[in-house]
């Protein structure tokens, strides 16, 4: 437990043992599962935690309550990493009411079909308020950031935005720091978190940013990652760039998927050529690095090179996986160069073009390069020319 202000407490828990978040994203620095409680004339708990963290979370809650009962459980987001203890609270606190959107209540009954919510809910809509005493919460709906039931709340006395999954970040608070004053590199893992989890939903994020712009904010308290105070404007500016599908940096991602090393060598050679020209270059080996890092850099930079082996008259699976992830995250507005390798019937570029063709505003940089097994003088010269064009 940690005090945020006289009446508002952080009761979240760090998960430092799970190697993956949502069973897919590597979290080498762990993950913060944030939760808050406001102690006033009325007591409001703001979200709970994941199932395997309930015991330490309950210990934090008990310490903050100091014997007080709970009047309200505010559910900003019903995803299980934030709501697993909700039914237990409902059983333990007979007068407690669940405060949530209509859609969240529907999802509550799906996750907890045994729950009897008769006379136990307060369904809120855009702009509704919940008075607690000195403190009052004002609610704003945020559908598809990144689930349809999501809302955020604004504590009007202390000007705190409880932002659900918006402005979240990978990493345990014991690793990153509790606030942005302690966290010196918020953008890095916040970026990977945003593009892999919320990346598809740029338009809904833009809608939420417009609502947040009407508020006087002293602090943003997300459901993952550190509290944001001093850097609010910078973080909001990054979210604005990200959700508009604009490149954050002028630079090049070279992502390669190489079956036997020839394609990887070409990718590294091209990277050296570009660096010699003063370009910022990120090289990611899709066969050995998690795809979430490539998704992050593909959104961050304005240009991308995809280099892949041909495989079964199609595309080497690690590259197919990256492009599939980019498709479902609504990747767009990029310039892309293609390098394929095939010993007898090169096919990788054809499949990459087909997949990229389904995306919005993808400009293919010509010409593509076709390698036959290994680089030779001709393809090295083509790489040099491609580096100039890029």
C-alpha cells in the first residue's frame, strides 16, 4: 500500500513472477497491477487485481481500510487482470455496490455467472458523478480503449484521472518507479504496451484524448505502470502521435526472418549502409526476438524493411506472424522495402505484398531485392542502391 494523497491510496500489486502478460507479451521487468481506494464519507475501491495476486492485494486493501467498510467498487475495466477479486468483494461487503457501465455489468455476469447483482449496481453514463464526501468521481466512457465497456473517472477535488488501461506501461513499479519522477524512460515500454494492446484503436483513443483535454489534470493513475504527474503533457503528446498512426521517429526498422542465415546477413549489411548515411536503424531478428518488439518499432519509425526467406512456396512463418500482427493492429502510413530470398522459386515478396496490400497507405519502395541463396556482387550493389532510395 502507498499513499497518493491524504484520502487516496495505491493498493496495487507487482507481478514479478509471470514471464508473459496476457500469455503473449514478454515482461522481463514484471508487471504492475494497479488498484486504488478513496477513503471519504463513502469508501470507493477502484478496480481489483488478477486472480493469482488476490492475497497480497487484499492485504493492501485491508491496511488502507483500517476497519472501514466498502461502499462502492468502481469497475473501469472488466478484463480479468483488473477484476478477478470483484466477486469476492461482493460477497464480503453486503452493502457494496458495483459502479460501472451497462456493458461492464453484462461482462461482470459473464465472468461471474454466480453473482447476484440485484440492487447491487449503479450503472453510469457519460458525465455522471459519484459523490463520496469531499471527493467526487466524474465518469467518462472510453469504449474500445481497448474493450467496449471501459470508462475512466476524474476525481474532481484532487484533479486525478483514473485512466484504466490508457497510459499504461509494461514493468513492475518496483522496477520502473512509482511515479514518472522515478521512471526516467516511460516511453519505451509504454510504447510497446500501447501498440500491441491498444494499437488497433486509434480513433477511440483520439476520442478519449479530446475528453481528457477538457480536464485540469494533476495526476494520471493508470491500471498498469507508474503514476504520471510532471510528464503528463509529454505523455499525452505521445499518445496523440501514436493514435494518429503518425511516425514518432525518422528512422528505419529492418525486420528479418532468415531460415539459414543468408537473409539475416543481407539485413545486417543494409543496416550498416544506412547507418553510414546517418540513419537511425533498429534491426530485429524475428526468429529470436519476440514479435511485440518488432510491432513497437514498426509503428515508431517512418520506414520499414522486411527481409524474409521463402518457405513452402510462400513466406517464412516468423515474417508472416509479424505482418499478421501489423494487420490486426491497423498499421498504416508507412514506406516499406522488401527483400526476399529463395534458392529456386522465390515467393516471400509476393506474399508480403499481398498482405501489405490489405493495409492503409502502405507505400512499397521499389525495386524489391531478390537474393538467390546468398549475396553476390549484383545483390550487394542492389542493396547499396536501395540504401540510397530509403
